[in-house]
């Protein structure tokens, strides 16, 4: 237990004491901010365009329903943020296992009283904490859109849960990739590639030989559909279990890397 | 092998990326997808060979245990996810509870189960399609309305066939019949499902000629919304011109009187009396101050109504009306007409009179369906609804639970006459029919009168909140951008720089 606590402490210090973490946080906040304000600017322009081309302006009921903060700002920002995280989260996870391997400290870790499963759990837990903080920081803008748009606190909670679960799923994928290499860049690229492939399989429906059952299966494992329903305010038990199962599977794969190294070197 | 696998993954990611960027699966995507899959396959085969060839039996056992662990986690995850999905358990945290289906929608879905299917036609980047997709997916979860999605740009033939005018249109098909819903919400989909279900709620004769509310007028004080709701729920409407009526047609399941402003002719009153005596049904909407000439007839059947206005402190704010004159009712009797209504599901009566009940015969059953609050009193100042000043309260005014809607059954031999009386007609007007739960109350009354089962509470109108369409002024946007958009990243970067500097010391 003491060893586990020491490992958790060390992981926290390494993560929060490293400038790289703050650079990643800054990048996420900055990118989210730019996406948000760009959509807000477009929304204001569109709204004024409709209002000024109709004599009655905002009171005339002539602005189309879909020009509103929710559909024009909030949802597109969430959509873009979902894809952006695929690129940013691996920057946080790439070093977690790969750095230990590159420095050879992973072998030292294995010689401690800790089991490989405990090592994996500690690293996953600390990364999840960091990713959740990252989501809190990036959520300032969508939250502002929600508050301004009067969408409500419950909806806000739903979106945050969805965003955090999506980020945690991407972090899990990134960690699993990091566990199989000593090169941080390879870990980041692998995490990015797997995340992007898993994001959405709708492109496969272009093929006539992909049947409806296959499409349904691929839809069931894609991140986009699961994440999207939270943005709409739906908290579905199936989606929650999906994200938890994905994290557990990634942890099991990361755990297997210790066995794999013993065999394959 | 890891390098090959990584290249395969990158190729697959670019195949998908190119599809997102261009919207079509062109040669670039195709080549990348094929090469990516080949590389992943080769890497997998190579990895297995390496593990089999290079490892001792002891190591193979370690590998097998590890892989078994992954397989177990995967199996458990898939099983749990399938169980959770099958449970259909979800919480609607959206602002307007847009994805919680009403009883009415669920009833219609059950009626059409196995026969209906829905197709969403949308442009690829239409933001509205997301909500519609989720709504249809919620409906599809009942296994009664499978849905698919079609790109509008690829569906020219369907556009002509179904009369699709814009993106985000839903077509519901039942056999050879279809309904096209161009602004899909739960309410409009419910109406389409209702039309396809073709329920038969009976023949309703609507009186005309004595200044009744018009079922064809589209403005706020008209009743065209009520007409649409009646048709949607399967009522067949017939006109009954009171000036030329001396007998109610035998096929009438019920007669509807919508706030006559002038007294009905004596032959029409006599016809209504005869209609009731042979077990007919009557739904009456009265207004305070109205001279319908129905009072003696209703009195014969035990329903009397003082010509007074109910003043209730529990009133809704209506522009131009005196405070207290528009009761918000939330006390309901237990009755099929008030099924699904409770203290949290209020109804709204903009200017209402009350009723008193007295049984004509011992076996008759007369019930109050909607009460005012216990602090309501009666005022004879009938003009109060039009002033912005509350009527003066007489010293002897009695506070009581006044009856705003009543229903009565009169068993006569093997027949049973029924009367439903509303103390207000405006609650069924276009302006107020869809306010709160007025529509449910009115339609339940119609179904009860004609002895048909109502489908349950109906979907509520979901409107885009006015605040959602207000612009954020440029100055506010700039302040937000400088205050939060730049300050937060700056502080984070400063923190990172401090940690970096500290680590160098």
C-alpha cells in the first residue's frame, strides 16, 4: 500500500510538475477558446444578417429556429472539441509509460512490491485526474454558451460528463499505446491514429458490401455516437458502461504489455 | 512489426480523415484504407509468428494468461454494455426534456408496432439533424419504429415521392401510406403517427350559427388548433347548424357546443334535450357572461352555473387581464378526463365561471373534474378580465374550491347520457390550447364523452427559448475573449514556465 501511495505521489509530481502538462493545458484551453469565439462571431453575424434583412428584427419571429446559441455555437463547439481532443490528449498520455521504458525505470518499478496491475492502475488514475482538470479548464466556454443560452444546469452536467468520459476514453487509448513503446512520439501518433479510427465509422457505410448489421456493430463501438448523446442532454446507461468498458479494456491491454515485454523483449 | 502496425493505423486514420474533409470516399481514402488494413493484418501475423517462434512454453503460458485476461475484460465489457443498452435506461437531462416520450407517443408507437418505419432526410452538415436523429433513436428504442437516415442530396426520387422540401425532414411509412414531417419534434411526429394509426374516435357534431367559436379561424382567439387536434385523434367532425336543427342526427357520438354567444333556437334546445334523453353525449364550453340559452337545459340535468367570474389568487399573468381572473388549476378529481394530470401538471383558464351539481336521479354520477384553489371566490364583475385592475371583493365573498370543469353520467335504462361542461372556452382557443396541459384536459373530455380511450398525455410544445436567439453584443464578446479566452491560457503558461524554471534550479 505504501509503495502504491508512493507511486501515485510520484506520478502526480511528475505530471503536475512538468511544464509539458501546462503547455498541453494551455493548448486545450486556447484551441477551445478560439473555436468557441469563432463560432460566436459567426453566430452574431448570422443573427444580425437575419435581423437586419427583416423589418421586424428580433421581435418579428423571422429568425429561423436553428439560428440559436445551442445549435449554432454550443453543438458545433462540442463537436469540434471532440475531434480536437483526439489530437491533444495523446500529448498528455504519450510519456506516461514510454518515458519509463526509455529511461529503463519501468524495470525498477517491477522489482518493487507493486504488481504490474497496480502500476497500471496508478498511472491510469493520475492521468484521468489530469484529464478531468483539463476538461474543467476547457469547459469554461461551452459553459458560458449554456448559461447565456439558458439551457440549464442539468444539461451542463450532462455535457461535462460526456466530455470528460470522451477525454478519459482517449486517454485510456493513449495510455495503452504508450505502454508498448519507448518512443513518446510513436505513442502519441499511435494514440491519435487509434482514437481517430474509433471516432466514427460512418465512412464505411459508403461500401455496398458492408451490411446493416456490420454498420450497427461499428456504430456501437464508435466514440462519436456515444459522445454526441451527452451533448444533447441524454445520459444513457449503455453509453456510460461503454466508456467504463473501454477504459477497463485499455487498462488490461496496458497490463499485458508487461507480459509481452517478458516474451518479446 | 510495431512500425508496420503504426503505419497501418496512420493510413486508416487518413482514410477516415479524407472522408470527413471531402464528404466522399474517393481514391485517396480507398487506397489508404486498403493499405492500412493490409499493414495491420501483416503486423498481426508477424507478431503472432514472433511470439510462437521466440518464446519458451513457460513464456507462452504467461502470454496466454495475459491474452485471456484481455479477452475476459472484453467479454465482460461487451456483455455489460449490451445489458445496459437493452435495459433502455437513460436520463433526459436536456433543458426541455425533449427526449422523454409522452404517454401519447408511446401509445401510438405501440399501435403501429411492426408496421411503421421512419426515414430522416438531411444534408450532411445540417445541425438540426442531430436532435432529430436522437429523438428518432429514442423512439426506435421501443423496437416499434425502426429508423434509417438518407443523405438528402442522394435522394432526388424520394424528394419527389414524399414531397420533401428541406433538410431535416422525417418520412414515416406504414404499408403504402406515409406522412412527411418537415419540422420534426415529438409533437409533430406524434401527430403524424396518429394520422397513420387512423384511430376512430367517433362522429362529433359541432354546432354553428349562434356565435360559437370558429374551428376554422387561425388567429389566437380561433379554434383551428382544436379542430386539428380532434382530427388527429380520430374524430370525424360534422357541422350542426342550430337554426335548421330540430333533431340531432342518429350517428352523432357527441355534440360539441363551443361558447355560443347568442341563445340557441328553441328547436335546437329541444333537439339537444331529446338527444340526451336517448343516451346522447354533450360537451359544452361556456364563457362567463355568455347568453347561450343552455342554462335551463343544463339545470334539468343537475348542472347550474351562476353567472359569475372565478377570482383565484392562484392565477396566471395574462397581459391586459386583471390579476386573479385567470386561474391556474392543479386540483383534479379522479376521473378518466383528468388521467395523467396532477398537481405538477396544471391547466389554465383565462376567465372562467363555476358550476354547482345536484343529481337529478339517485343513480346519476356527477363529478367535479377541475377545482380552483381553496382561496377562490366569485365576482359578478364580468368585465374584470378585460381590465388591468382586480375586481372589488365583496365583504361576504366566500372562499371555496370552485368547480371549473364538471362531468356527469345519467344511466337511463340501457342507455347512458353524458355531459361534460367547461366554465371557460378560451382554454381551448389557439392561444391557450397548448398552454400547460389544456390540450390533454380538453381531448380527454372528448374521448370520455364518446367513450373512447384517450392515448395518454400528449407531447408538449418545445419552443426555442427567446434568450437563445439574443445576440451577444460585440463588446461583451471581446470582454469575454480577453477576460477568459486569453487570461486563462496565459496563467496556465505562466504556471508551466515557473515549474520549468524551478526544475532547472
